[in-house]
């Protein structure tokens, strides 16, 4: 699908959603129209432009939508649009992404000596894997499965 098709699809879904609200359609119809609108917006947001001019056109269209709302979906979309995930492939890179040994220590509640030991061994306790991964994702990092010696999948 081209950028033009995605924009057109979103505009159509947005119009249908607004029409459902204006016509006081049933709750199911409004919800379905809202889901279609969100799906079209997500497809548009995740589209990778083929040229700088296409990227500018995409950004201009999305800026016109005022996606800086308080709802979770808007925040996810804006976050996805405005950042490119930085890869993290080792425990040392992960600690650097956190801001260093002291930052990991403050965040995890473990002593700095313990964190230094983890870094030296290239190891993080399994009990922290999920929390660390979620924190790094929220900071705009993409964590490689190799960091925790997990199978890629």
C-alpha cells in the first residue's frame, strides 16, 4: 500500500467514525468505527516512507491530526512515530542505556557492587528481565534476545 492509499483509508475511516458519532448510532457501531479508524491510523503510522518527500508528507498529515491526546493509543502512536528504537545487544550496552551502574542500582534497588558484578559477568537475574525490558522499551531501546540469552523468536 502506498502512503496516498493509507492516508485515504484513514480519512475514510475517520469520516465513518465521525458520522457514527453525529448520527447517534448504537454503541457497537461507534466502537466498530473507532476500531477501524485506529487500525487505519496504526497502519499509516507504521508505514516506512520511501523518500524524504514522502516522509515530510506523512509527518505533515499526522501533525494535522493532533495525536498528542491523553489516551493510551495516541501516546503509543506518537512514541512510535517520533523515535527509532536503538538496539541493545549486550548487558554492558543495557546498563549504558539505563545511564550507568548507579542508575541501574537506583532503579533496581540493588547495590552498585552487585550491579558491577552483573556487568562483569554479563548476567542479569531472571527476576528483573521483564521489568528491565519494559523500562528499556519505554526509553526507546530495542532489546536483543541475546542480552538475556533467550532464543530469538
